[in-house]
C-alpha cells in the first residue's frame, strides 16, 4: 500500500474517532480534488490545524 494512501486512511480513521469543533475557514490543497474520497476529512483536519500538507499548497494524498 502506498504511504500516501496509508496516511489518508489513518487520517480518516482518526477523524472518525475524534470530535473536532467547527472551523472558521476551510483549507484546500490543489492536489486533493473535491471528488477525492478523503477530501472532506483532509480539509477538516487542515482547517483544524491537525495537518498542514507539504507546504507548497499540496497535501500529497497518493
């Protein structure tokens, strides 16, 4: 399994067990389209400061 997919799965599972409050702004990454299966989990985690991506506007999900 690719490490990016593994990271996305771990993030999705972590968010399912963690209750995070509402965020003020939604953070998006240019390499995570809204059609990607983990889009909502990744953007929610980024908006709440749990992840920051690669630093150049990308997350690297694959």
